[in-house]
C-alpha cells in the first residue's frame, strides 16, 4: 500500500473544532465513533482535501478510537484522499449512463487539454482528473463533480470554460 | 396528466423554504398523526396503502414497520436510506434537492409511527450540497417546533440528523448502511438478526428509502385506502422514475403505477421517444442491477400483454423474458450502443463497489469484469461466453448481501438476450477495436455474420 | 430441538448453529469452515464454504429455504432438515467457492510453511479442480513487515477476518485490520507497524492459510517432518499448554493445541510460543494425535528419537532466500535502513 509521506500541517482551527463538536452532538455521547465519516469530511476539507497519516491519527484522538479504526474507514471509502491532489479535482462519472452520452470522449478531451492522463495531477498542482463510478446524475449526463458540486450537461465548450474559471479562481469548492 | 403526489408542489417557487412549504399544506401529516392518531394507527394506514419499498426490493413498507421490536423496550431508530448510488437512479436526489421538507415531514410522521426518538438520514457523501440543504431544512423544522423535545405538546421527543457517507455503493444495503452510520467500514452484516431487532447500535431499527418515507405524509393526510386506489393490483401509488440514456427527455418523472411502458417511453408528457429518432435497442427498466430487456420484450410480454410500469408486469416472464421495476432507473439504449461494452461497464462498477467480505462476490465480480473487458477489447475466446455464464451462476444466491445477485443478473441477461453480440466480439475482434464500433455500423447490419445458418 | 443433517438426527440446545450440530454428529457431513471459529465472537458467514441446503425450515414452518444457507451462522429450528453432502446444489456451491478462493491464490504450497496443515489445501483437495479457468494475472500485494515474530503473506490471504477478531478480542490494542475494499482488501497495519502484543501470536494459529506464519519457524521444516508433542509449562500469562513441533531434540515451533477442526483448545501467550525453544523449559506429555488422514501422521512415533544435526541448514536457507527473490516473494530481512528505523521504533 502506498502511503504518501508528503508533509501536511495539521491545524484544528476553532471553527473546525466547533463544527466537529456540533457533529459529535448528533450521536449519543458513548457513540462518538459514529461521527467518524462526517468528521473526516470536515477535517479533509480544511486540510487541502487530503488526509495524511498524522491527520488521521489526530481524528482518532479526537474521537477516542484506535488509529487503525480510522485507517480502515479511510481506505474503504472512495471520497477520502490518501495523498495530495490538485486544487481542482475533476471527477468524471464514467458509468454506463454517462458513457451513453459521451462521458469517455469528454474525459479524454479534458485530459488532453490539461496534458495529463486519467488519475494524474498537473505539474502545477492545480488540476487532477479521475474517472469515478456513478454519481447519481444519469439523466443530466455527461457530468463531473468538482468539490461539493456537480457540473452537468457538459460539452467541450463548457469544459473549456470551467478550466478557465478554475484558473481564475472563480469556482467554489465548498 | 398523471396524478402527482410527491412532486405535486415541486414547481412552486420557493418550495425549498419552510415558509412556502408550510403554506402549501406542509407538516399537516405531523399535526394529524400526533393529534388524532396513535402510532399503530399510522402503521395501519401505511399497511392499507400497499406502499412498497421504493429502494428496489419492493418489500411492503407497512409490513416492515410492523416487524420492529417494540417489546424489548430498547430505543428504536428510523434511518432513511438516501445513499442513492444505483446506476441509472437519481430520483431521491431530485426529491431532497427540490422539496427537502417533504422528506423531513415524512421522517417525523414515520418516526412517530415507529416510536423512535432518534432518527437519521444517511445521504451519500457525493451529494454534499444536498446534505447542506437537508441540514438547513432540519434547522428550520427545529426552529418551528416540529423537532426537538415535547413536539406539539404531546410529550414525544424526536431528534433528526443527517449523516453523510463517503463513496460506497454497498452502503445502500441496509445493514452496511447501519455499519457505516456507526463509523465503520460498509460491510453488510450477516442476517439474522435483522435490523428490526438488532440494527443501529444493536437497537431495533427500520431503514427505508427516501421515496417511501416521502409518500407517508400523503398517506396519512388522505388515508391508506385512497393511496391504494392509485395503481394496479399490488403496485399501488405513484413512483418516481429516473430516465437516462438515449431518450429525448431524460429526467425524473412521477408516474402512476400501471402506466404502459409504451406511453412512458413515447408520449411527450414523459420521455418523448428516442433521441435523434434512432431505433430503440434495449432497456434497463429498474437500475443497473436488473436484467436488460431486448427491444422485442419492452412493450409486450411474451404472453402478448402490454408491458406496464408495475412491479408485476415488468417481471412477467421471470428472468427468461422479464425484468424488474427495481429502483426505477430507466436506462434507454439505441442501436449505437454496445451491449457487451455496457455489461462490462456495469461489471466494473460492481467490481469497484464490492466490499470484499465474502468470497464469491470479492473474487467473482473481479473475474467477471476481467473476462468482459477481454471480450470487449478483442481478446475474447469462444469459451469465455460459457465461462461468464458459469461465473455469474456461481455468484448468484451465494453471497451475504444482494450485491452478488446485482452483479450477476445483468451479465446473465445480456448473454441470454444478446448472445450473438458476444459471439461477434469474439469472432471479429478487428471490427470492435474502437469503443464506438456500433456508431457507424450498428449490430443489425452485421448480425448476419454470426447468425446460425440453417440449410 | 431436533435437527436432521443428511438423514442423521440429533437433539441440540436452542441457539446451536447448523454447523455446530453437524460437528456434534461428526463425519463427512460436517461442512468445511474457512472463516468460522467457535472461539471468536462474531466470526463466520464470510467465506461461504459451509453453505448447506435447508430442505425443511422447521416443524412449525415446513417450507424449504430458497437460498443455500451459511451453516455457521444459521441457527437450528426444531424439526429442521438439512442436506450437506447429499445435495448436488451444496456440492456445486462448495466447488464454486473453492474455485473463487483459488483464482487469486498464489498456489505456492511448495514454499509455504502452512502446507500440510492448511485448510485451503484440504478444501481444494476435496472440492477443487486440477485445472484453472482463470487466465488473468493473479492479484499481488506489496510485502509488509509486521514485526519479528509474525510473517505476513498477503497474497495467500482469504480475508476470513479471524486475525482481526483475535486482535480485537484477545489484545487491548489492535494495530492491524482490513484495509481497502473489494478484491483489493488486505490485512495490514497501514503504517508498517510491528504487531507487538502478548497474545498477537495467536493470529498465526487462527489463520486458516499461510498468510500469517511463525517467522521463527520460517522455512525451517515441512510440518510433516516435525514430531508434534503435547507439552506444558507454568506460565503466569496463559494456560501454558502447547504443542511442540520437534526435529530431533530441537524445538522448531510452538503452537497452541488444535482440535480436529484446527481450532485451538486454548490460546497461548507469545512468551510460550516464541521464547521457550529449549526442551528443558517444558514438561513433555507425549505425542500429539491428529485426525487419521492428516499428512502430519506420516511420521510415526515408534522410531527412536535421535538427535539430528543438520549441517547444511544454513546453506539451505541461503538457497531458499535466493529462490525467493527469483519468484518475487517478499523479503524476509528488512533492508538496512528499514531495520534501523524499525529498531528505533520510529516507523
């Protein structure tokens, strides 16, 4: 298993701590572990969208569980990134319904335009392109997810525009 | 125009907000249930309505509710399954995104019926913006006294929260969902014990699909009998259908069960026929897990009956010549689509989503994908078709949870109905080199190459 | 409660599973179990080797169960009728599961220390086929070092979860678990940590295959060249009752005592397992008996015990090390840098 050794500064800001406390309040006091998935989302969002080992250990400490229980969960679910990724991750749905509407062509187009292969990040660390499984937008295909949002009914022109907006820092992720 | 129950007010401006929703008669079911009905009476109404689980299995919701263990006196929970991930299905997202309060109202009324004081909505992590919409709606419901302590002065408390997943199709299986809600890997549990006895934190739990819960307010307001009048036979009420693929107007539609497939497919009120007017080749009527139907079995069953949008009619003929309503993911294929490629794509999905707990699914889904990928990329062997058939047969029914069946059925149906296409791929690898091989040369034009010649 | 398995009836307590009832009856009808372990809570249901056909649910509800049931997690009902080896469906399913378990298994029995006492070998012998229909590349994992006592061979693992449950139920700080998912799920510590706990060695005994083996016994001998003896010593941590695997006067391996279903009678501590290789530390009770068709029995105990000194052992091990590199198995010794870090504890 490849574990990234990239350095990550851990910073549990008061706002993040407040959000974690709020999430914890959603579960019985003796069931802190239940908050693991939502807490990991929040912590990841606040740390450049990836979870280093020390950060996962920190989450274990907050929830009073064993580190291995966090590792098990992080590696099971696809939305937790175990290595640094680009600022803008284009997650193309490539399951059948989207393919019927040209998702594969569009992903290839995007990769070509950014000069990378699927799964790679551009050298400047800005863009990552990955293919993912069904995102539940089959009727609005082709589509991609970027941050917390979906971009649907895509065309090559819309991809061009989206890349420009990302470069100009006009795309909200959360 | 078909009757609308869930999406009746979907187009009212501002229906997302509490004020507008309330003005349109929202939360009436909570008032009615809490003021004038006992929990058991609510359960009884849902039973009478004949409402069947909208997540895919179609198990009667009222019956499921009646299984919950009330005797032990342990705290009970209602968990809404909003982990919608079945390829072809996007109806729950529509409902939650546009009318979030309908789900909240349904959760309150249903929790009352089950005697729960702590309930959750488990939403897939990718729907993060919908997660925030629901959080906001819950906040509004708390602020207006529909949630919290002593609701409407009845002495009944209910806390409701949204919990987000993080990318795992398997968490749509109810016991995997519970595991995930407990902060663990989404490994389905061995049953029995069933969640109704030992679910979330080993306490009695009912897990219901978003659409099932959203139907409860209407049932409580209008009575189960009224609901049962809609639809045909044991398929009562309305159903949300998510249409995608090569149809003219993809999207989410609410239909009365019993509508004919022909009308749904071709009338302008619904799908409006095929995109670019190309011929219809195949249909997956209920999400990727259900068997695919070839063109000749879509509008008529082998018995010559009209195929209707009901649980029974879609499965008429069994797996030999029928399919299933499933979750209502209606995927339409025209003659440019390749069934082998589509089957491989679905297999990749199941391979990717298998939790890896039990051997037939862990090993079998990967094997299916690899063989299908070989065939699709021109590396197939004649015996691979039999091999595929055998692998899927060995997975089906032998796994802990239904994901094994879901991975096996599409492969079986594709071979059953489209065997010639598999043979074509194996025998003419140079013709299927490009992934869009049927775009310029639809299979109908080359079918004669593989058809058995009788002299 | 009365339950009938392959025509043989037995009275059992409520709460008994079909598999337990079958074991009470004994014989050929006992379903194979790769993941179920009676001493571990929550085990079973995963490998699907023990599927049986329930032809009659109970006296109260005589309907047959439509699907094959995992006998290790299905409780018996009064009047239940079960078919194990008398059902074609069951035999077919066992064959299927065996095939699934083997498609990605390395089949490296000739160099595997578990060979001879491996449940997967036994299962394949009974239900497997001599040919494979799997022409793809087999799955492999990067080797991971989990300490000086236990050797992890992930390629051989069948994901029974027994070792995870052992760590959960016998030790107070589990550091390994199942990571990733689907056919990439693997036993790992994630951070290449040493599994170091007083009872961690029991993971070796519960492992049904050669995924977790005793590093101190690695490549020392084939199990059927060893002579197993029951022995005990006073131990303040565990029962101290073990099986010693001897080669001449040398104790090559210490394990817990295993019954005919290869489950340990009592768990033992790491001190007994790894640190007492001197016969003087033990009171030897006598030869350990195994089921009659076990390959271990090809030893016979009538011969005189004479010390055997192997001068060539060092060279044999060296040769095996080289072979191993050629066939891309994991490195035993840590690389220089790793070893240093490992010793200093900052892995």
